[in-house]
C-alpha cells in the first residue's frame, strides 16, 4: 500500500518558502501535491480561492475547529487563523502522492511531532534577519500595519530553526530550490 509522507516547509514570512514550494511542485508534479490550507485572512488580489487557500470566514473556520476537521491549526497572527484540513491530506494520499506544506513554524513542528519519521521538516532560513526584513518590505503585499506585525514576528520564528530536520539557507534562490529538491528526493527515496 502507498505510504503517504509529509514534506513540511516552514520559514518566517518573506523567506521565500512559497516561491520555493511552487518551483518544487513544478519539478515533482507526479510525486507531490500541495496541501491547500484554510485561512480566515482576506484574499490578496493575486490569490485564487481553492488554489492558494480555502478562504473562510472566522466563524466558519472556528466551526471546523470544533468539528475536529483540522490536523493542525494556528492563530498565526492575532485574529488570523490558518490550518490544515484532514480531508485535504487524505485526498492527496488517496491519489498516491506525498503532501507538501507551506506552513508557519509552529504548525510545521506540530505536524513533525504527530508524524515523526513519516515527515520531513525543512526550515528555510534567510541569509540574515536584515535581508529578510528588506525582502518583506520590497514584496509590497502587506498594509503598513500587517508589515509591522510580520516584521515583529521574524526574530521569534528564527529561534525555531534548530528543531527542524533540515535547515536550508535561501541566499541564492536557484541553489536553495536544488537543495530542497535533493533533501525531498532523498527522503522519499530512502523510505
Ligand atoms: P500568508 O498570510 O503570508 O499567506 O501566510 C502567513 C503564514 O501562515 C505563513 O508562514 C504560512 O506558511 C502560514 N500558513 C499557511 N497555511 C498554514 C496552515 O495550514 N497552518 C499553519 N499553522 N500555518 C499556515
């Protein structure tokens, strides 16, 4: 029987993990599928409901929490909820694919604890805290208020890195992608 695995990519906001996940999915589209999370945050103009996230109202999100529909969920920023639906992961495994996650550091470690050797937890680290903050500012996706909230969280998030299986520094994007791909292929191949 197919033994579905979890590939977890976590990083502070702005470290480049979403870009890396997208590139990895292009290169490994047969083996891997993206876990679309549910969130209560508002959709950005470049995002598609049901592709980037399942965008839910806060009350719908909380209803799913009470119904025990999440494998993990976090209030990543104050009053903004993000979570992985059990149904999403089961659907992907049924399709004989491994699941790749783009989730926050606490959610990533939560999944690692639940699934142990069936999960590979990768931390994407920026070359420095300063560079990360500059990238986040340049990305220009957030309001000033949200930007400040994200910047303030970076220092705390970086302290979680040593708890991950693999740390990959995103200095040059192409090299980081190659290193992530190699780590994933070794993990999938070795088990
Ligand atoms: P963003 O608002 O920039 O899309 O995401 C904010 C943070 O929430 C990112 O670190 C992202 O990886 C994380 N995130 C996205 N989906 C999930 C999820 O299902 N669970 C958890 N715990 N974090 C998530």
